[in-house]
C-alpha cells in the first residue's frame, strides 16, 4: 500500500526548481498547503459550483412558520447529487423597510409544490464551451409544510437599510441530499423586499 508522507519541519525552507522535497507537515501530521487559486476554483472549473438569485425586484422573506416560501433551494429526489451549501448573500435595496429580526435557513426533507422557478441559476465558469447544468432547483415561490428546524444565519439590526448586504458561509456544515431543501425565513416576518442569492456545489453521491 502506497503512503503519502509529510516532513514535520518549520515551513521556512526555499527549494530550487526541479527538486522533489517531502511535503511540509504540521505537528499533528497535517499536510501544509498554500492556495494557488481561491478555495472553490477547482470545483468551479469542473462545473460543480452554481449561483442562484432572485430577480432584481426581490422577494419578501416570510416568517419561519410560513407555508408560502419565497426563496428555496431544493435537491430533487433522484438527482444523484449531494448539494453542498457554500454561502447565502442578501442585498437589501436602498431605503428598504426591514424589521429587526433573525434571518434563518429553514431546512427540511419534503417536496415543494406550486413552484415558481427563481431568477438566474448561473454556473461559475462562464464562456464559450463552458458546460454544467445544476440539478438543484431554485424557487421564488413554493408551497411547503411548515418547518421547525432552523439555522440562524444573521441578524437584521436596523430598520433603515441603505444598500447594505448580509453574508453567511456554510463552510461544509450543510449538505442537502436528494429530497432536502433550504428556504429563507425570518423571525419575525419581514415587510420590505430582499435580493437573496445562494451559492452551492453539487457532488456525486
């Protein structure tokens, strides 16, 4: 059986081109690496990363007990992929009237009905010959069963929004298997519109 070895040394050496040193390791035997690209470059290059957002008119984020969802990412049964949540961003238009509240990611295993597909689902590699089609479905309207499992994402702390944005990194903490969904909710309900966006990666099961 082949093994990968790392050399536990202080990462201060400088090697010349064409040499083959051991990989530098930390005190726990962990391999130390530096990034040539951003964290999601390889996955995006392999057509695994997608963005989905509302139309520019935005949506109103409902209360956490709502059955009328306004921004939902759903991994259909039979998709053959796991959806790794990357991040959620929300833009609040200028002078939007918001309610001081917790913005939640409500998660569930169910199939939404009466759906309206969202704005644009964009693959992360753009250009001639770029492939990749998202298996996950983004909805800006859907009927769901009320959800009781929620992840706090961020807090809206002012009612006088002025083109501010909110951002949350999942960093591998949430995976939607086929039949799973996440929808944005608020506690209490919002009154103004928001322009939300999900980013996610899709991997074979």
